[in-house]
């Protein structure tokens, strides 16, 4: 019964699966501007194709089409969808991302934030490049260096991708909402064919707060900023302790 319902919605379910895959690509490439933008745009293209794919799937099933039509309209009229669908090149431009995306730098002790400062992570630079810039600033600036990691904490960098159309919302969350919205629509279609509800929880999704965060090596920071080899220091300390 289930596979039967699904086989009638092959085009639209396949597009929706594709959206799911692109969402993971957005997560994986979050700290690399170009790959992130490309995966984001691929996601958006696939998202916009789902309603049309569903219309195609339902072409020869006018009974189900009748039941789903209102829902299809509702999704198309939804604010999120209207914004995403407005232009073909919704986030292709750097410009939209430049305005609202921002970054922070700081330190983490285990899973806790120990220190955090606003730090401009340019939308065109990789997080690793921004981090190199931060280390260069630390070498020059004693106060900033003092705020950096100590023996118990590691360097951390946060960045977010936002567009003015969705103020203060990470694009990953916006993308997930769009995926859920379409999933609800497809789920209704599956049910109308006698199948079971679709699972819209996406347990394989990563928490966007964790995706925004990139941790760096404490050892490398001490070596390249303070000129201190922590391993060597620890070895000396143990040797000293062994003597007394
Ligand atoms: Zn997944």
C-alpha cells in the first residue's frame, strides 16, 4: 500500500529528497562561502520545483488533485515560499548575504562558551581565513591575545548566513522550514493515495547552532600566537614535578 502511494508521487518525492540532500550540503559547506552559496542555491532551485513536480504527478489523478489543490495553493501563498520564489536568483548574489551575515570569535571550555567577542567574518572569506586574520591581530594586540584561549579553553569561531528577507534567521533554519512545509504537502498527497504520513522530523539534521561554530586547535594557537609549545611545556612541568 505504502510503496504504491509513493510510486504515484515519484517526481515530487524525488525532488523533495533532493532538497534534503542539499540541506546537508549546506551544513557541510557552511564555513566555505562559495560551496555554501552553491548548495543553498541548489536547495532553493529544488524547493521551487516541488510544487510543479507534484502538479505533474497528480495530472492523471484528478480525485487526489482535487483534495490537494487547496493545500498546494496555501503553500504557494505562504510568506516563506513567496519570498523564496520571487526571483530565480534569490541568493545567488553576494550582496544579499553581505548585508546581514556576521561573525564572532571566542573560546570554548568543553561545551561552554567561555568568552565571545563580535568579529567581522567577511561573507567572501572562508572561516579559516577569518581565523588567520584573528590570530594575526592577536600577535599584534596584547589585550586581544589575553582574551584568547588559555590552558583550559580552545579557540572558537562562529558565523551565520542571513539575508535581509528573513531577519535574524539562519538560512539553515529557513531551508528546514521550507522542507517541512513541502513535506507536509507531500504527506497529505501520500495519505490521499492511502499511504502513511511522511516523517518530517529529519533526525539526521544537525543543530544549526553547532553548524555555525568551528573549533580550532589550542596547541596551534599557542604555538603560532604566543610562540609556546604546550606539549613541551607540559613535558617540562612533569619532569620538574618528578624531581621534587
Ligand atoms: Zn539526512
